[in-house]
């Protein structure tokens, strides 16, 4: 129904759904941090690219509040670092979006400065500063506590009250501490330091993500949730990808007896027969098509069992279409 594309009701529903998802994800992440289930990854990344992605993501907040978003990255910082870019991005994203929300007709600065090189690690000081409403001395002592929201007297600042609690815990995971300076009515500054190794191999980083163009491929989607079926089907239809949809592992094995597929998207948590067992059985049938696990679990929690069952890769739900297509493309290239 293209006529509903700009519906205010639909946009409100989407916002509410995203807000609820954000709340659930924040609570789950806090629980994992407290139970020490999060292990920081070590992957090469370009700091400038990650901050540019953040800038693009929060630009609408800056525009709505008539703020100038200023980015400064020290040229002495290596072009490629090694570390957990996802958690680093989450820290900077939370701090930057908060600063933009609590600032009107002003500016927000995001700085990354190389402080020292020690034992092979490049220690970077990150600063997120604004000239917004500021935080009162009484609130500063509790700003990092869970479910705390301050500065709501004038306007309804949307948020879960978990963002800064997560920021503090993530910075601690990196072995750092976050510091706060604020003056009511003048603005707020957050600073923290994290050390990263320098990536030896400098690879070219794409300036933008391009969705691969697929032609003449067929995908089997094994998914029991009706909403997930609908969403995935729409994604495939939009990009002219042929696909068949089945609701459980038994139907998947049955259809695979007579049809072949270039790739299989496999939900893990299904009634009757889960994705692990389904994959083991289809491998026993001699089917070698790449199987991509679809799950809402943390990747590290399921990785061992996913690969042991014969699956080839993992997608965490909810996912962006470009992420899904990139994983599919990688698996198809391995087959070729």
C-alpha cells in the first residue's frame, strides 16, 4: 500500500516499535554485561568511517534541533585500528544523540585525539561536548544509574534511561573510565580514553554500502514467525529475488527433496525441529547450499553450535537488508 508510505499513524507506529525494541535490547545488553557474557571483539576498522556512520545516523536530530554537529579526528590516529567497533560506536552514538537531544540552536562536538602510544596501543581520548541545557550537580551523581532521566521539565526527551548506564559499563569493558563535566544552562562534556592496536593490513574501506545485484538465484527461507515471514518476503520481492517460504524444519527437508536453492536462510528457534537439527539433516541428505542462521540471540552465544551443525554464517535479527545481502553475497562467492 504505497499510499500509506507517509502516513503519520504508520510513522508513529514505527517510532513506538523502534522505541520498544531499543528498550528490550538495552535491558538484554545490560544483563549480558553484568553476567560477563560480552567479550570484546578484535576486528580491523576505520575510526573515521565509524564516526561518519554515526554522524549520518544522528543528523536528523541535529537538523530538527537546529544544531551544528562538529567532528574532529586527530590525523595522528592510524587509519585502521583493531578493536570492537560495534561497542565503540554504541558509546559514541549514545553520547552524541543525547547531546543533540538536550541542545537547541547550538552545537555538539565529537573529538578523537591521540593521547599516547603505549605498549603498542594507541590511546585515544574521545570527547563529546555540547552547549545545551547542562546537568545539575544533584543529577550528575546519578546520571549513569539505570532508568534515570533528567532534564525533562521543559520538554519530553524520549529515552529509556539506560543509555548512559550502558555507556559507562561499555567503557569499563574497554578498561577505561568516563568523566563528566557540566554546568547547568551552559552545556556538558563527556570524556573517556580507550587504547587500540594498529591494524597492520590497511584495506580499502568502501565509502558507502552497496547492495549486491542478484540475478537467477533462488533462496529458501525457513521461518515460523508470520511477521518475520512477511518482512523477509517483502525484502526479497523488492530486490527481485526468487524465494520459497516454509514454516518449519520438516517442511524445509520435504521441499529440499525436490528443489535446489542457492542459499538457505534458517531460523534457529523453531518448534518441532530447530534450525540446528534441520541443518544437520539436510547436510546428511548431501545438500551443500550455504545455510545462514537467523537468530535474535547474541552471536557469541550461538556461534559454536551454529557452525557445529553445518551452518555457514549468522545474521542477528532484526537486520538491515544490506547486511543480509552482504552475507548472502559472501557465501555465494565461496561456492563459486
